[in-house]
C-alpha cells in the first residue's frame, strides 16, 4: 500500500460515515418513538380490556362457586382483581418487563405459551397472503397504469373494485364450498392432513418446519392447506394494491425525470424499474405495511371457516370467556406487530428516498 493511499482511504471512510450519520439519527428517532408507543400500547390495552362490560368472575366460575364469597374473593385475589386499577396496571407492566403475560383463564397455561403456539399459524397465513398480494397487486397496478384507458386497464379496475367490495367471510365460505366440497381440488380444514400430523416445531410455521425436517409429504400437505385460505385472505389486499399502484405509477409517469430518461434513450425496462417503480414505492410500501398488519389482526373469520388455529380464533375464545390476560396479550402482540411493521416501513422510506431521513 502506497503512503498516499492511506489518506484517501481515510477520507473515503469519513465521507461514508458522514453520509450514514443522518440515516443513523433518523433510525434512532424512529426506534425511540417505537419504544414510547410500545409503552402506550400496554396502557391502552389494559384500559380498554378493563372497560369491557361483564364480570370475569361470573364468566370463569360456575353458578355454585359464585354463591360462595370465599371462593370469589380467593379467585379475585389470585388474579389481582382485588387491587385498584393503577396497582393492577403496575403489576401488569412489571410482569411484562420480565416476559410474563399472565396465566390464561381458559387454557390454564401461560399466555406467552399460548401465543407462541397460535401466532406462528397466523404469521404463516398472513405472510403468504401478503407475498401473493404484493406480487400480483404491484404487477396488476403496473399493467393497468401502462395500459391506461385500454381494455386491460378497464378489466383490472373492474376486478379490483370487485375484490374490494366482496366481503371476505362470504368469499371464504364460497371458496370452501366450491373448491373443497364440490370440486375437491383443495384439502379440507386445518393446517395438515390428520393422518400425517404436524412436524416437529422449530419456527411454528408448518411449511418451514416440514422442509427443515425433510418431511416433504407433510410440506406438500401443509402447502395445500395453506393455498386456499391465503388466496381468499389476499384478494382484498391485491385489489387495494392494484388501485394504489396504478395511481402512484400514473403520477410518476408524468414527472420530469421520467421524461428525461426517455429523452436519453434509456431502455424501457430501465425506466420502469429505476425511475418509475422506485419513485412509486413509497405509497405502495405504506399500503402494504398497513395491509399486513390488517391481515394479522383480521383473520378471525377466515380462520374460523377453515379451522385454522391462529391468533384470531384464540382472541375470539378469549373475548367470549372474558379471559382478560389473554385479551391483553393478544392486543399487545397485535400492537407490537403494527409497531414493527411501521418501523420497517419508516426505514424503507429512508433507504428509498434520502429526502425523508434528512428532514
């Protein structure tokens, strides 16, 4: 290495650090905001859960036990309901800091263990749904924008309108009846065939766990059970992304830098990838992030129809039995998921558009 190369390397390193410093500050601010919002979520979930009408004692104890004041007092003391709401919240917050979400009153297991069992099922379903939605929604939106006011554009806009308008629960019932009951093209309910059994749990995602274990028959069964509910769940998001992508791409196509790229004689694929799609990604990412959070928190009816043992079913059973620790655990998980998604979206904003992180 020549003596003159060291200063140039040091200068290049300093320039790189100087360029990364605004992004580091941008990321630190977003993480700090996320931490504060996480604390706010714990407070909101606690307040809303305790405002639910109904008596958890009556929902969890039988009629004979309700007539015994000693049993009722013991049950309230055991679950901390004999203390004031501020004391209950402080106890709840202290337990959360130690990773304790409480004991479920319906399963008599730690809420954390229940969520570790049910959340991966919903993540698998919602994850496949959002991937399908992104691929098809962005592709359809690009085609509609590039074929503006042509038959393909009109057809895709009509399909997207239908996808937004059709209720998901009705579509799930119709798809289950047609493809499983009538045509027998897809497997029945559940995550795998009963004769095969679930693979050994590593990630909780049956397709991933079966592939890691080399159980390809279980993998094929899990994938077959996953396809239909994921497609049903993704229809609304596909339609939404199609409309937003079309609108965003049409707006970008009329901007000066796209015209300049065309004037330079750049290939069409380069203009679409580097100029149009990159500029249109910010609104697309926003919609995709919100849609993924909605998929995680809105799968109750789809999970019920396809007997999918996810967080939606767990939340429904917890609400019907007034299982307060489980309800707060589900609310906390859904809130944290939204926080993480929003943080990822904010970081992607900074990566895609440097102007965002410099504000």
